[in-house]
């Protein structure tokens, strides 16, 4: 019996290591841990280095939802239905017109229009909330625009995946969000700080803030993270 248990434990350890190796290989090659929702047998769009850098601006939520960044494959039919429904629920987007309206709003003012002044007028309240977050505890929050800039990239890419927007339409906002981020931040670290803080201001009691903080930390520190391979600047990539 003891030998059998050792054999089972070895098999489970081997499967666990194989799964970890696959995740790391996917992260290196595609920029996502799991591509199960995508049909890799169909033609994929291969983004240019500049486009990959632009998509990397949205990496936190792309990582959270297992969206590859280094390739743009087609979603499987069931996954497409599910993701479109989620975007309709959270964003009110079900067609190109609604997508463009949301993207234009994010570009022009987003949440930062209301949130940024609160960093001064309610500084102690937000300082205490940020201090409670493991990622923000050792960082200084000065600008929460990253919350809007990253989501501009996310929404544009999602709506391209769903067929609501052409790549040219989506890229306009991916590029705009990236340029705004480069204007306001000087590193992936400061950008991630602004994103995590902006998300907390959006919904202070959301239970996934620590998960998002861990993703931000992973992207900054892991040797498998695309942020480690993609410099904050230059942009566009030559």
C-alpha cells in the first residue's frame, strides 16, 4: 500500500509539473497561461512588435482572462458566446456603435475624471485603502489614469475578437491608450500602481483586488512575464 501511495504521489507531482511547464511555455510563446478558449487550428493574426507593445498595456486584465497577446487567434464558438455576453453585461456593448461609444468615453475622460481629484480631497480615506492592499502598500499612488488606459486597450481588443470592430478600428484605441499611459507614467511599475489603485477606487469592496494585485506583481517580477521582455519604451517599436 505504501509503495502504491508513493507511485500515485509521484504521478500527481509529475502532472502538476507538466501543467506548470505548459503554462510557462504558453506565457513565453503567446503571453497567456491557457489558450483553451481559442481555436489554434484557424488562421491567427500575428501582431507586429509595436502592436504587441500596445496590447501589453492591457496585460493585467488579459492575463486575468487568459487572452494571448503575442498572437490574436479566433475564439471557439462557445467561448465567443460566453465572452460576448459578459461584455454586454459589464460594458453594455453588443455592436460596433456601442463599442466605439465606450472607447471614446474612456479616451476622453473615463473614471479618472472623477477619481483623480479624490486623491487630494479624500486623501486619507484612499491612503488607508491603498495601504491595505499588498501590492500598493509599498508604492505611492499619484495617478489612476492607468485604470482607463488599460481598459481602453482591453475593450478594443475584446471587440476585435468578437467581430464588432476591425483591427484598424481597434488599433486606433489600443495605440491611444498606450500613448496616454506613456505620457503619464515612466515604467511598468508606476503604470501597474495606477491601475490597481484605480480599480480599488472603482469598487473598493471588490473581492478580486488581491488577485489583480498578484497578477500585477507577477507581470513585474516573473521571468516568464511578457513585461520583462517588453521595455516600457521606446514606442512605437523600431
